[in-house]
């Protein structure tokens, strides 16, 4: 199975830094956002990563490419562990870059992967949605949870989480009939509905495992607002014609494309690190006192 990671967006919520640095390369502590996303794919048994990118965002691909000169310098300076970490990043996955010539929506971005994915089921992970399962003992990565559901049911699946009623306006919202405690068959999908018109409170935060027939429905989906092809429109067609499941995954989600979500992730991961925890707590106490 391959994973498709759309990363061609302009990153407008993080301007002005994204004028010169891809949003996906903004670090959470000392690793770029996208490193955590690709780690999830690798932990789910996926090695081939189809990166949907744009001109000027070569830094993402470069990060996952061997840098022999840097490795040799680190090793020569007695920093072999650092050299191993740098090498491990490049060896963890196979990045297959695909250029999206112009931003035309998530559906269009996923559609750009068609020739690389071929006739295989594949995963889609959004590059600014981190889903962390490490606090939960024995729980697999989010994408692996969805892969297991897809394989056991033979049907495409989206990951969902329950959100507060007032937050439904931020997400694609799904509803349907339950087939188990955490899984239901999708009957409705509405992109960013009003609170009044929302079919429920189960939101899709950017994890999908889909049949390649989705490419057919993407090609049939007409552009909507701002000329964008909405992935949710294609998923709705998939649900009506082929069937689609929604699974309430176990894990903590961080919207790192949002400034507050980004700070939340930075604090959470910083507090978990023994080398940073005490210093970070002291900083927080200092600023809270001020």
C-alpha cells in the first residue's frame, strides 16, 4: 500500500513564514510537521510515500534525501548518534514527488496521485493533521487502525472523531448506521455545514484509506467554491455507489495548520522529552507568573 500526502498548499494560515518555507517544514521542536505524518505512515507498514507538492517546496523532498556530507561531518566530530538519526530519516521511506501545477482543492491533489498509485487501495494523510497514539498503550498508529478496518470489511474507510457542536463548521461531517461500537456505514457527508444543517458531530480530520475507484469519482466531481474540487464530494459518490465506512480512531489529534493547534502540539511533545521537560515547565511558570 502507498500513502498519498497532499503538501502543495500555500500555507496561508502561517504567513509570512510560508512565503519562503513550506508549512510542512515548520518544526514541532526539532522535527518538521511532515516528519510526524510520515512516521505514522511508516508505523502503519507503508514505505512508499506519494508526496503531492508544488514548485518551490523542494525542501520537503530534500529533508528525506541522504546527505552524505552532513553524515560524514557528524561522524567525524564524534556525533555518530546524530549521524544515524539523519540517515534513518532518509532510509525510513521512499518519497515519490508529484507536482500539482496549481492549487485546485484536496480532491484534485489526491487525483494527481493516480498514475503512481495505480489500481491499489491507498492511504491519504493530510500534512497538517497530527494524530498521536503514543499515550495509549498497545494502540496502533491511526492509519494502521483504518487499514485493519478496510481489510476486515473490504470497504474504503475514513477516520473520524467526535467534535463539539459549534466546531462542525470547520470539518467534513459524516453520519450513518452503526455496524460496531466505533464503526458505521456512511450515509451522509457534508463539508463544513452550519450547526443547524449538520448531520451529526463526527468529523473527518484528514485520514483515509480508499479504493482506487475514488479516482473515477474525483474525475467526475465538478469544481465548487473557489474553483476547488472537494474530496468530500468524491467520497460521497463513493459511499453511495461502492460503500464507505467511518471509524472513530483512538488517538489525540493536533491541527498543526492552525497557530493554536501548532502551539498545543509543541508544548505536548516538548513536555514529553526528558531533556526539555523541566526547562519548559520553568518557562511556563515564569510567563504565567508574569
